[in-house]
C-alpha cells in the first residue's frame, strides 16, 4: 500500500480541463436538432418563424451579387497569369530564343524599319537579353522575326514578316499593360468586395439563421415544458425573439450597404477602360502596317502573274 502511495505521489499533475460552456453546447445541440427536423419535414410550416419580406428580397439580391462576383472573378483572374493565351504545345526556351534572335533581329530592323513608327532595337552585344514574355502576340512576333531573319531582307515575305513581327511585339506589350491594369483595378478590388463586404453580409445572414433556429427551438420547448419550468422557458423565448430581431436588423443593414456600394461598378468601368486601351492599341498598330503588307502582297501577285505571262 505504501509503495502505491509513493507511486501516486510521483505522478505529474494532470493539466486542468478547460471549462465547458454547457449552456452553449446545449443550445447548439437544440439548434442542430431543430434544423434536422425542419430538413426532414418533421416541423409544420407555421412552427417556423417567417422572416421579413424585405430581408428575403435582400437575400436574393445579395446571392445574385455574390454569384456575379464569383463567376467574373474566376474568369478575369487569368489576367494575373502572363501565359494564359500562350500556345501550350509551344516548346521553346525563352532564354534560347532571346539569345539567338536578338542580334540578327537588331541588324534586320535597323536596315528595314527606319522609315516606320515601329520600335527599332539598339544592338547591345554585352547586354543579356531579358526573358521573353509568354503571350500569344509575343510568340507570333518571335516566330515572325525568326522567319524574317531566315528569309533575309531581300525576300518580300521576309520583309513583311519583319514588319509584322515588330507590330505584334507592340501588341503583346499592350496586352501585358492591359493585364496589369485589370489585375490592379478590377481583380484585386473585386476579390476584396467578395471577401469583405459580401462576406460580412453572408456571416450576418448565418447569424440570423442561427437566431431563428434558437427561437423556434425555444418555442417548441415552451410548448412541452412542465408547469414548474414554464416561466423559464418563456424567458428563453423572449430572449431568442430579441436576438433574432437584432440580428435581422444588422443583416439588413449590411446587405443594403453591399448592394448600394458603387465600387463594383467603378471596378467594371476600370476593366472596360483597360480592355479599350488594349484593343485600340492593337487595332491602331495593325492598321498601321496593313496597307504596307497589302501593297506588298498585291505587288507580289502582279509580279507572279507577269512572270507567268498572265
């Protein structure tokens, strides 16, 4: 017996158990039971507290707004990834392309683009070429420039490819600028609205649902309470009613604030402006070379027909 006492005395003291809020656990359990009974159809419609019409209308509008934010955000987030339109099966090393093409293209451009508005690169043998952007216009530009250097400046198609390649590089740069604007002025604030103001409204609605379940559960308990517990059960109903009213008013206020917020419309305006700048730049750039390439194509066809005696 003495040895057992000594053993017990040497045992480390057990940590104190955290206090359990029995009332809260009981309330959550009753709410779960109430929700389950409603879901299974074991509660009559008149036993379920009807929320205000205004509240339900606001719920539907906020749900629609949330859905719009989620769908547009899922699509426009591609602007945060440079290569969203890049050919997936294009196996090229960006560094290798830049190193191999830079010198030849600089020489070609200096000879053939002097009288155009297109950018002419300055040869810099000592400088290492920066990573080439992975966009579809830039990929087309690099392929066109490579074709121009392979065919040579004396070749009509080679000359046209050089002009086209320089133009597509400008289009690609405009696309990157568009992506940056969209990411900063649409995607980021759009995400913020979804996670903050809409998120707060959704949380407030969850509080309303919990308060409504508490009230209906308390009313059900009042109906079956023993005479000695009737007063306590009635007080629980009154407390639940006050809580539901307060939570509903809070949720209505937050939902109205979300729906009246002008920022999403401002964000959409920024999206449209960024796209307009890009498409305008692309159209202007391609329009600037279209006549020259069309004339070259017409002249080449005429020479071809003449050589064939047509």
